[in-house]
């Protein structure tokens, strides 16, 4: 217990005791009681010269007559009734005892002033308002992290305030923590169902996640109409997604990529399913590295797709992301991971024909691969080719099946077929070392020295300690030098605009634009020469951009190492720094066997 006398505590606790105490003093008054520490406390009137027996202080300690103290004793001896200071109920000071009052045990201190302003409840209310103001001020300045800090402090005081939750969601939006912001808005609506701003904010968040239908419901909830800018954003995103859906149905993957990018840049900037869509488009366009990057981004926001069972392309969003992931994993040669992803997709959406179709195909591919491997090991190469072919009929983007079948063709001395399958494998998966090794070996067998040199140079960079690669590279370089003949006329150099126009006016032609004095262009010239032998019906031309700038300008060539494919004078394909494999496939598919 506190050893300080009660009167002292009251005086130190509240300076107003001085004023109130002065009204209670009368001459020749003395009293005695027991203090909180058990000591005897005595006092005398102002007319006496005595001092307290319990302390050396000359201060007068007064307790009016008629009071009942904590000890239970009734204090008497007051000869005259002092003038009372009357306080309202709100102004009464617990611990300050006037005439006729009874001491409550465990009374707490309240200071006089504005009625109720310093109660614990009012103090919390003041602190809450201050925190809200500071949070709002920081939010307006773009200090989202600081705003979040103050909103968190305010929520700790008032956790059931839906408006505070909505404000916290705004700060999280500013920090691009969209999934967290969605949860805060949902909590705000749970706490305050009629709070319009929470519904509107949740609608904006869902739109950024690409959940158009759910966003529309929130924006128009409670019979509200969203502002014009938000409504325009909703309609724009929805329009691009519809165009993306149609392009995907037609297999126009360049358009799919364009519309998906437009949807994300116009409002759905955190949409996992649209990121997955871009990954799928890049995969179909044989851009595996880009596909991996977009899938990584989609996985970052995958939780939001799980939370809302919205659909894209008729597939539940979560299942669609797994559907694309399975295709990418398979292209990377991670067949087990691919199977696991598509199994999970099927669990999420058993109604999707695309998901179920891919699941069935991957199971068939797995069986075909196992059968082909067994037949290859037993030396039955023709049957192994057939087994791998059946697998490819189920999945034409499986690089391992192409590479395995190429090995069969190589064993059967079918070099052209082996080379063709290796090119397909590398087109799907450019960093496929085994496929490149088989392609280089096939080029050696076909005495295509320029291509062999290029392949082995790449392999030597990847496998610098591989003796077989080093030996084959040296052999291919020697044969290339031996067979190379300058000015063989197979690839014609054109320097006149009119002659150029006449050369491409009819039939199929391939034109290579570059600065031909650059030593790095030598191997590309070799490639053009090799292709001219292989495809004699195609005209092969080269243009020196330095010597013939007029031709380059007329054809809008601004970048060196550009290839253009023409059909009857019309440009069909324009490629910058194309690989030999891609160039040959484009020649074959565009100029010789157009779809």
C-alpha cells in the first residue's frame, strides 16, 4: 500500500485540492486518524504553533468532520460546518472527499475541467481521431507505408470499425499489396454492410485482379452507380478480355498476347489469369523464356484466383493457371511436374473440356514415352519412332518426344529426319543441349559444315571440357574452309533498287540485309548459301546496308541482320537476327508450304 498520507496524495494528484482545502480550514480544529501506512496523523488549526507528530512538515492536513475514512473510523471534532464546494456528478473528483461523502475503495482519479474530457473512454476517442487524421494525411501525400502504420494503430483501438478497415485497404492498394487489400475490404463490408465506399473499393480491387463479373457486382451494389472513370475502366477491360477470348479460340496467339497486354495495362494490372494467358501465348509462339517469366508473375497473384471462383475462357481461373503451368513444365522437360499441375487443375475444374483433354493427352504421352524408350533400348528403332509419333499426335509441343525420335532416325541413318526433329525440339525449348548435340551430329553426317560449325561453337561454350565437342568443332571448321568457295553465285548481292524490285517481283525470295563487312556476318552468309542449295526454287539475295542505303530505306530496314521473305513482291515475314532453324522453318512454311 502507498505510504504517502491520503491528503498528500490528493494534493499531488490534483492541484485543485488547494482551493478546495482552503474552504475547509477552521481555527482551533484538530483531528486524528490512522493513515494508509498505519501511522497516526494529527493536525492543528492555524492559530496553534504545533506541528504534525508524524512528519516535519508544517503543512496543514484537513479532513472535515463526519467523513468515514478507509479505516472505518468516523472523524469528529469539527466545531463548525465548513462551506461546501458543490461539484456536479461529472466534476466530482474520486479521492477528494467533501462533507458527508463516503470513500469508495479503489477510486480512480479524475481531474476537473471540461465535462468527461479526460475519461479513459474519451482519451481513447481522441487518440483514435488523431490516428485517423494522421493516416489520412499521409495517404494523401502518398506516404502509404506511414498511413498503414497509423491505420493499424487505430484499428488496434477500434477493431470493429469498418471504415478504418476500408482506409487500411486503400493504403495496401497504394503499396500494391492487392490480395491483402481485398481481404481488408471484405472485412470492412462484414463489419459495416451498408458502407458504400467499401463495396466500391472492393469492386476496384477485383477489377485490378481481372475478376470482371465480381467487380461489376460490387460496383453496382446497394443500388449505387460507380463514377464514370471506374465504369469506363470496367468496360475497357471487359472488351479486351472478350477480344482475347475470341483470338484464343481462333489460335491467333499474337492477337491474344496483344489483347491480354491491353487488358492488364488498362485496369487489370494484377490479374493472375491474364498473366497466365500471356504466358500461354508466348509458349505457343515458341518464346519459352518469356512464357516462364509471365508464369512466375501469375504465380505471385495466384492466391487471388483461388479466393474467387471466376472464370476465363470458360475455365475456372485457378484451374487455368495450373493448365498453362502444366504446358510450360512439359516444354521444359519436367514431365512429372507437368502431370502434377494438370492433375491439380482437374481437381479444381472437372467441367472444363480443355483441362480434361490435356489431362488425358498427358497420360497418353506418358505411356507413349515409356513404350518408345523400351523399344529404343531393345534396338527396335522403327517401332520406337512410331511410339514417339503417337505421343506427338497427342502433344505437338513435347520437345523430349521430338528429341527421342530424332535419336531413332539417327540410328536408322535417316539424317534429314533426325535433323528436322531436332529443329522442332529446339524451337520449343531453345536451351535443349541434347537436341543441339544430335542436330550438330546430323549436320556433320549431311556435310553441312556451316551449320555444324555454328552448332558446335554453341555447344563448346556450354561444354568447354567436352573433348568430343572440341574434336567435332575442329573437324567441321576444317571441312568448311575446304569446301567454301568465294563468289559461287548461289546468293546474289544486289545494290540497285530497280534490280532488287525485279528480283523479288515474282516467285519466292529471301533477302538478307546487313553490313556485310562485319566479320560476324560471315556465318550468316554460309547459312544463306546452305539454304540456297537446299531450296533451289527460292531466290536468295543479300543487301549491304552501307553500300546500298537506298534499298534499305525503301524497305524500311533500320536494324542490321534483318531477313525478309517475299512472295510475288509482297513481304510475308520480317525477322531480326533470326536463327537458322527459325529462318528455314519460315521458308518452308511461308514460301513453300503456306497454310
